């Protein structure tokens, strides 16, 4: 049994009311990260080495109208969703990725992002930080029927049974941090498959967790942070098309 979490998972965040959507109908090319080489991966899986690292993605401006929803949180821009109908985008992004810069210029507001896009003559390079608020836990059980020991309500972790597999891995409820206060964890990915941030079905989450017989991998993000992203996403026209899901 092992737990994996980046050092920045306890980041504190405060958010403003500004939100908007930035749409890019685009061709994506993963390029060399400023910290490490990250190869293009069409799957949703996030490796331990990727959480909290940076990567750059190039978009052709001639395709740049349409397919992202960005939200301002803690003076930063975060990806809340993208057009699931655009094959070129699938598997490239994760809800909770942070947009650091466009064409080398730092961005913290949607207005800045639009301004840089408007001034770009051809293409634009996005520098992203992969899931900086996330933690990943990989759990293992000896027997297929052995309970994991997590109590889940909708997509929230509400309790961990003392002595259980989850408890032994170090997972604790309300150990996330947001705006300097503890909060619950929200599940945003299970076994390399995204969980909709609008999910309201506990059974859907449990079925995903049990889809693997003896091993499961779960990515959590602070529930208050996820709530901000989900509430913003609901204001996006045709938001259903922008919801990352399996």
C-alpha cells in the first residue's frame, strides 16, 4: 500500500468572482516541459512524476475559437473543462490544471488570456502546471472483496475507517486545505479515468473504484476548489459538452 502526494497539495486558495470561458478549437502538440520531458499521452492516466510538474502545449491560432472553460481562483487561471466533442483535446488536459502563461507571458486573469490571444499572429504556447492541488493514492488489497475503508458521498470523501486499507495508506478525511482552512477531498479521477466534477451519484464513484479487483488509484482535490470549478462550469453555455468524464 502506498500513497503519493506532491509537496504543494496543501496550497491555500482564495477566489474572486471573475469567471469566463476561453475557447480554442485547436491542434495540440505536447512539447518539452521546462522541468522534464513529458511524452504525449492520449490516456487520462497521471503518473506520480507528472503531478505538480509543468508542460507546454502549442495551439494554432487559426483553430482558436472555442473549447476551454477557465476559472480565476487565487489570482491564477485553472482549467475547469474543455469541449469533449473535439478529438484533438481528449486526453491532453485534466480538471484542475493551472494555466501559468501564454507565449511566455504570465496570466492570472481571463482578460489577460484573451488579450494575449488577440495579439498572437499565428500560434500560442500554453504553459501548464499539472494538477498542483491534487494528491494521488494507490491502494492495494489482498482479497477482491476486502473493503477499502472509505465512506464516500457523491464525489466527496467523508470518512476513512480506522485501520482500513485507506487509513493505512495515510488517507484522512478533511485533510485538504483551501483558503487556510481544512476541507474534504473531492474525487476527480479513478483508475486513470476522469470523474465528472458535476457527479452526484455515489454508486458511480464506488463502481469506478471497484472496477479493478485488487488495486485502485484515486486522485483527490480540495472539495471547495472543485465546487468553484463546477459552479463556474455550469454557467458555460452547453456546459454538458465541456464536462470531463469517462
